[in-house]
C-alpha cells in the first residue's frame, strides 16, 4: 500500500493550528501504514507556502493538493485520505 503524504502548514501565532495538528496526529497514529506527515512552519519556510498558493493557516495539503484550509474534522481528514488510497 502506498502512503498518503500530508503536509500541515502552520504558524506559531495561529490560534487554530494546534487543533489541526491534533487531528492530523490522531489520524496518523490510527493509520500509520497509510500516512506520512510533514509539519511546515510558514514563518521558517515561506517559499513552500508560496508554491502551493497558501494564504492562510492551518492548511492541509494531501499528495501535493490543497485539501483543507482551516482545521478539518477527523472524519473529513480520514475520508480524504481513504479517497487517495483507492
């Protein structure tokens, strides 16, 4: 089974980023064979955010496509991952 790559873009001042990170971590812990996670601080790596056209955080990119702007529900994230595993 191939892994789904999740990139979570956050910033230190973002009030919603910890919630998004919790959801991503929870899903990654439940689906360790299916998910690879990278956390990207937009303050430290603004170029990566520019590449995806990200204007707000948290933003979740899955397999190179912006999937969620804001913190998704756990169910929505699992659904998006499963869609890409088919």
